[in-house]
């Protein structure tokens, strides 16, 4: 394949960036998108030029590192597919391909296509875990979990935190990511003791990071490589409302004492 790349190049977070045109020649249609970038980088280095910086790790669609906007779509044109699992056969010979980083104030560009997504880590640390001392591991069948809840919790747990939901949303909202983490634990017995505290803390941290809010247009669900449903956003909104009311009641009760 012979293709023309238009790649966002930016030296660091403080410098201005621009699109750079790079010709990619003799690319196999069996190559993955990241393998294509590897080939291009090898040729750039051979020519004494700066290679394209991009994030990658597992290249198996489970780590969420390969965050690229390809022709205006997070992770590219294939539904339910990460950038690393996208193959060049999804494109046409001679096609022009535009590659950009995630665009969000909370995801500052570090270099070229690499963005700082540590905001997600801080949201996770704010409450997306179970801190109750549960002792030694229990057998899998010791804690009965309704199958419906187990299935929904698993559907939420497949979130890889890639940030495609943020990149797709006009408000740069991470609600699909946050709601998946909230649902994952609120549906299971282990997550009940900190249920209210967790959702309040994670939503508050989301606001602090400078993300936008959800306006229910579902771009996030369409762009999510793990096909996570916006049903989790509705569940998180209910959890947040419930936790807020309980917190208010607790304050009023304490004040009455």
C-alpha cells in the first residue's frame, strides 16, 4: 500500500503543534496501524529525522495506551476496535490518513500523539477501589451475586481507560469511564460499604480535573472500543443523587444533635 499520513507533530506541551505530511510506502495491508507507524518511524530515523511519538504497550487491545484519533474518529473507523488492533486493510491504497492526539484540556499533549492521561488515574484513586479489610481470599462461590448484577459489573469492568469517550465528546466528558468504574463496584457486594463515598469522590475529582459534563448524545458509546453502554452513566447519576441525599440527611441529623 502507498498512503499519505498527515500527523500532528508537537515538541512538547508548551510548544505549538502542526500537521506534518509523511509518505508511507510499501505498507502491507496485513500490518496493524501501529506496525505501520513503526515502519514509518524506522524510515524516518534512517533519514536522520525525528520519529513520531505515540503511546503503545500491550498491542492486544486491553491496556488502553494506543490513543489516536484517526480520520476524526477515536481509534479509527472500525467499531469496537482499539488503534493497535486496527489493520491497514481497513484503508484504501492511496488514501490520506489524518492522525491526531486526544483533544481535551485535561489531556495535555506531551509530544506528538502522546497525551498525559494521569487525570484518569487520579479519578480512580479518588474512590474507584475497595479499601475494606476483607481478610484472606474467599472461594468464588462464598459471596452470592445475582447473575444480572454480575453480568453488568463485568460489562463495566472491561473498560480499559483509554479515553476514547473523552476524545469523542464535544464536552470532553469522561462520564462513560467514571460510570463504568462506579458501576463495577456498586453492583457487587464488596463495593457496598463505600458505595456513597466512592461516587461522590470520583465525580468531584472529575470536576477538579477540568473535564466537561455529559449531554446524552452518546458519542462516547459509539467510540468506545469495548462497547460499554451509556446505561452505566444513568446508573452513576442515580448513585450520585442517592449519595448526595444521604450525605445531606447525615449533615442535617448531625446539626440537629
